[in-house]
C-alpha cells in the first residue's frame, strides 16, 4: 500500500475513532444506559473517581492481553497498534464527555431522540473505521481471536461478548450500589440498531474507499468482512 494511501486511511480512521467516541458519549448522556461494550467502564466510572475514558483504556488493555494469551505466536506485531489506538480512543471519550457536560435532555422523548442520534453517530464511526481498514479496535480484535481459537461464527461470538460485558456491568453495579445503574433499555436499543446504522453508512460511504485508494485503475482494498458483518454496539 502506497504511503499516501496509508496516511489517508489512518487519518480517516482517527476521524472515525472520534466520531465513535462522540456517539458513545451521546448515548450515555441520554441517561438510558450505555452501549454494551461501554457498559462495564461506564458503570464503574459512576462509583470510582476514574473517568469513563480511563476505565475504557483499562478494559482495552485487558482485551489486548487476552488476545496475546489466546493467539500466542499468532498474535502479529502490527496488532500492537491497538495500544496507541486504545489510548487515543480513551482520550476522545473523555473529550466527548467534556464537550457534552452541559447537555441534559429534558424528558423521555428527548432522551430517546438523543439515544437514537448517538446510535446513528456511533454507527457512522464504526463504518468509517471499517472503511479505513487499518486497525481493529481491541473489542472486535478480541472477539476475532476467540473465533480463531474456537471456530465459532463472528457475529454470534460478538453477541455473546457484548452480553457478557452487560451482565458484568449489572453485577458490578449490584455489588457496588445495590441497584443496577448504567444498563437500561438504551443498552438493548443500542445493541439492536447501531449495526443497522453501520451497514447503512457502509453502503452510502463506499465511494470514500475508492477516493483514498487514489489510483483509479487499482481495486480498492475491501473492509474487514468480519467488521462489516457485525455490530452492535459498539463500542
């Protein structure tokens, strides 16, 4: 891949990373729960003096370590790029939460609208990351590592992974607060519709893949098939 194309893809990926983080933050500000993959970091951030971004970074570090354990020698060096990506993603989440600090939707209808808008933005961010096709986020990479070891289908494994995180969030909340916080109807809605938004944007933004390939006679590389066939939630 030419340096110019690689640079364009990474810049597009970073933009998608911020869009992704902003979508997650808007979902949380709707106060109807978080996206499944953010449910555990968000729940813990409610009870400890640690930011959502910092807990997200910790979760991503554990997921990267899990990949190393699962894949062993099959864990390729370029997959360590997930580390700076995790740092940047966590920073973007805290920045987005700060940008939305003064936003509080008034009434349930406004909360639902904010939730759906957040899911759409998150779906757009996921689509941008898939089109960039340079690095997988640690959540998806961990699920892919499981599928490589077990032979299970990616989509089913991703659903199980998201469900596990949401259940862990519920358990942590019950243990720390005696009630469930951070996991609500919005968590289920996000799990159901973020993937739909991502697929919608994948179809509409396909031209970008051709643009950042630059060479008109060159076939653009295809986005991760696994990424394109899942989501959820995202993040």
